């Protein structure tokens, strides 16, 4: 099975230049750094101990930022390598101005590229976030006897069913994982069925937060404008969900004339399309990057830049989380919940079932199906006590996670 996988990837490599050109043309790949996906590095490795974190995209990256900040201060670590697969995540990590931490794009999971990647970086520890299971990379790490950590591990029923269809191959891959830290009970059960021996539960890292003021503050002029309005936020929206929220705005404006709806699309490359759709509904739309001086006649404020979601979650009393009306599995509601916002979502939240269950039990979240129901559920007063409760849960999980990684680092450094 492993050889079939390699053959498939080799065939893919033949057509990959065409795919890359199209992705570069559509601004989905870095025009210069795309070569990193073929293990042509653009940054030098320092001498000394290196730990490596890999997450697919923005969500995984943001969940480990507090951990990265902790290890930035540890003298025993010379360099921290962070890899992701998306352009948006590479842009966000630049904003943190880390000193020891460098970013590279994750290489194609071909035996040649993964081997080249490991030979160059020589990580002392490889930490994969959530669902990042890569057969070739795992095999090469095992050959080099580099510990493989699956942190905040997440397997959905759909993903598990795919792996279990190729049971022998799957078990041979999951067996290479040194230890896994599942984020929920469902994942823990699936990992056991896939023959993973060492599993330890410490909670969901998504409960943690990144306390960085630069990412929290809206500029004073804009903050003053927001105070004049009744503001609610639709966050991480996908196609068709912006229209759903626009209809909610129209319904809610019957009651509140000074209403402002802030929409933060999951993919900012859709902004032109979204703006046109909303203007066709006779709504006045502005963009965050236009830096509007006042919002007197504005209905919809679209955030069309990366890495600024937190600013708007901080000011909102009600936040609708996208990817939940359409069948996308939902988006992480915890950042908004930490700021005391009421969380509203559609019926499709399989990606965060345990989280939404907890929020529902705490009376923080509510499921909605229609724009009218969403409009009637929006409030304009924060629940700060519940926000503090979520923060406290996150702090405990973060400390437990750091303690576990510290142990792994100490054990590994003793060997070298």
C-alpha cells in the first residue's frame, strides 16, 4: 500500500507544475516561496536544538502560538521550525515577529522530498497538530529515530472511516506515533482502534488564547465609530453564509436602526464577490482596508485582511460562527467565547462537537436554522463571567500541554 501511495504521488508530481501555476495565478501560493513545498529551503538552520511544529493552516497555527511563545524564551531551544500548507497561515505568522521561530511551507509527502526535508532540518522533536498524518514523513522520521507527537489530535468519524478501510496500512502509520494527545473522547477511541499504543488526554488546545495586544486592539477612531452602533459579528463565513447574515441584518434592522454587521470571511479572496452580493440587496458595504472615517450609513463592514479576527471578536457581544449553515463542520467558537460573546451557529458543527456541547451546557451558545431565528437570538451585552470561565479552562490545558512537551524534550535531549 505504501508503494501505491508513492506511485500516486509520483504521478501527481508530473502535473503539479500546472496546478502550482494555477494556484499562483489565483493568489493561493507564494510566488517565490512555493519551492519550499519541494524541500528547497529559503531559511538557514541554526546550530543547536530544534523543535518542529506542523499544522495545516490558520486554526492549527493559532492554537499553538502560546506554546511557541513559551519556547521562544527557553534557552535550551536554539530554533523553532513551524510549517503550514497555506498562504494565509504564512502571512499571519509574520505578524508575530518571533525571534527564534521560522516558517516554511510543508513539503509534498513524497519519500524524496520528506527525506531531504528531514536531512536538512534534523529536528529533535516533530510535533504534528490535529489531523496531520503523513505516511512518507512519518516513515522518514521513524528511520531517523525522531519522536513523532500528535498534539491536540482530532479524527472525525468520516476521517476514521477512510483510514479503517485500509486498516493494515493505517495501523502501520499510526504505530509510528510516539504519543498522541487527543482533543476529545471520540478521537481517543478512534486512535485506540487504529492501534496507537500511547495516548494521553489533556484537553482541547483550542481553549487556550494568545495574549498579544497588537492582535486585540481596534484603532481608537474605529472603536469610537463602533460605539455609536449596535454591532454583531459573523465570523469565518463561507459561500452563501454571507447572504444568510445579510438577511439577518435586514431583519434585525427593523428593530435597531443603528445596526452594524461585521462579516469576516474565511477566505478573503472572495471579498469582491461578497460585496457585490450584498450590494445587490441594497445594503451599504465598506471594507476594513479602506479605513472608513465614519460608519454613519454603513450596513455591512467586511474585514478583508488576514489575522485580525481577534480584534472584532473582542468588541462583539454576539458572534455567529460560519461553516455551520453549510456542511463544513463549523469553525472554532472559543476565541469569541473567551471575550464573553454569545455564540450562534448553524446545525453543522461536527468539527467541534465537544466544544459546542460544553458551550451549550454553560448557556453560551445557541443553534439557529434561519436568518429570522439568528436575528432574534442576537444580544448586545457581553457575559464576562462566562468569558473568564473559558479562559481559566484554557490556561489549565495550556499548562498541562507545556508540561507534557517539556518532559518529551528533556527525554530526547538526554539521548543526544
